[in-house]
C-alpha cells in the first residue's frame, strides 16, 4: 500500500494584482504553446541530506510537468532568485524578463522523523499566488511528494486533476516468442517503484484496477496455457484468488463503477457472450444472447448506466453501446476496418478504441453516440487503450515494427503530445 501523506493548504499571499487575466491552459485545444514555468531548485536549509532530497524533488516536478507537454521549463541557469527568496518575496518584474509565466518555490525541513515540504505557485503576470501546500511525509516517500506537488500545479493551471501521483498495472514481457514470459507488474506512472506481482510461470493478460485501486482483475491462462480464467489480486494482502472454474473461457474482465461485480465475456460452443459476475456470490448473469455473434471487451460508463462493447453481429468487429439494465445494443462505429478494445473515459465524454484498417492500427476516440471520431495515433501494432484518471491522456500498447519491441506509449486526447512510457523491459496491456 502507498504511504499516507498529509497536506495543508498554505494561505494566499496579499500581493499586487495586474489587470491581466489569471494564467490558465485550455487543454481541449490542440494548438497552444507550452506555458513557460520557472521551478527554482527547492531549498534544503543547509542540511546536506535535505539538500539532496530537495534536488531530487525538483527534478521529478520538472520531469512531470515538462513530460505532459503543457509546460516549458525555464532554464535554471537563468534564475535570478533562490527558492527561499521566491517563497518570501518574489521579484515578479525580474521573472517577466525571463518570459516566465508561472513561478514555483519550495522549502524542505525536518519535522521529527518526517519530511516537511512547503511550496508555492505564483502567476508572474498577475503577481499573485495561485496555490500552496505544506506536505508532511516519511522521508522515503519523497518521490510521491514531488508527484503531489506537480499534480497541484497542473490542477491549478489547467483546471483538471493531475495524474502524476498514479500507478500503472501492465503485463511485463520477456524472452523469445516461443516460451515467452508474461508477468503482472505495477509501477508509478513514470516507471519508478516497479514491482512484479506474478511469477511468470503462467501467461497473464488484460489486468484491470478496481475502482478503489486496491485490487487487480486479470486473465490467467493456467499451466497448460489453454484454460483462461479470471483471477483477482489483492494489493493490500498480496494474495491472488481464482474466481472459480466453470465451463467456458472467461476473458476481458472489468470492474463495475462501484466495484461489487465484474463484467466480462465468456466463450462456449463457438459463441461468446457478455456476463456479469457478483463478487460476493460468484453468480454469473448473462447479458447478451446470440447463436452466432461474438460479444467481447465490455466496459461500463462512469455512472454505470451504459455498457460499450465489441460485437461482430454485423459481419465485422464494431462498437456497440447498450443500457446496463438490458435491451439491444446500438452500433456507433461505421468507419472502414474493424474495431476493438473500447473503453469509456472517466469523464464520460469519450470512448477510446483500437481500429485496424488496411494493415494499420489506430488509437482513436469518439463520443458515446459515435460522433466526432478522430484518430490520435497510427502504427504497426497499437492496442489496449487505457485512460488517465483525469480523462486527458491515453496509454496503450505500441509495437513499432514486426521485429520491434513491445512497449507502452501515451498521448493526450488532442493527439498533440506523444511519449514513450518507461518500463524495465517490454510491456503491454496497461491500465491506469
């Protein structure tokens, strides 16, 4: 489990305001310039150990903000004030000369056996403090403190929750094609604090977080690699359990929004239908019925009222949406090619998907009624999109060529900023 961190909002300083509007980024637009932000190296108060931690925290904050594509870091060599001076009396006219639009200062101190970090974010042009936090934490948890500060800066300037203090579960792959090892793994969003969860003795696929992020549902193919079944790993206890062995191959599990059941697909006799499983009773309830169609990859809307899924009832794999309470599904995808892996945004406004057409894979989004379809990325093999918790980034499996290594990539919802996600080796099927 992640260690607790304690926050206090620092009071807004009484500073002079200009007539200009407050600094704000609209990240729904694809044409914008990154905001120049000056992040002064945090001050450790002369304590050698704290000074090293302060430097590390500063670097992580810079990496988070610059890595999301919305911010441009002002060269630290050009800074004209220290973090301690910025925290008490920032000289805004001097920072304007450097074209900085946002300014950050921070101080570290010891609080008993814990670490105390204070930071402030300023709008240079309005000469005002935008936000500030006082964070207490175990000293070993400094990296999470840095992510929390980056989240606070991101949220104050964009209006959306940050996603830096989050984790990714994915499938770590290694070895040759024959005898390849697939291991369940978890890490911070930036690849640090990496841990393997499963041994790799059996093949595992499609891990999914529970709503409270304490459990992971996934498919385990068993020792003979021919008997896929659902398992749940509890991150609190470190234990995994099977959800029972019944006739039919169970695939593509996802938790319901309230976490009390799982929605999945199950194949039997050449027909694949959607089911939901109550996690208390383990009772299965069939959601779709067909004598020939294949219904797979179900995902709930954030409010739990709708289900998006893939069906080939029209001849090719297409995206359908139906009421969770019942009824027929409505097809919402109509472009060339076949669709797969639909997943609802946490905001409820978009559905991400994979589309394959003429040998090319695409990662795209569309509205829940099928309108506004647009492609964000294309390549040799792209699949398994997953949303950041704030619904502004999509992560997915990416293989550049037939002989290239399988890895993870992320892109924002306007297709503006794509980056590779750090993993120790090859990886696939991420879930944020």
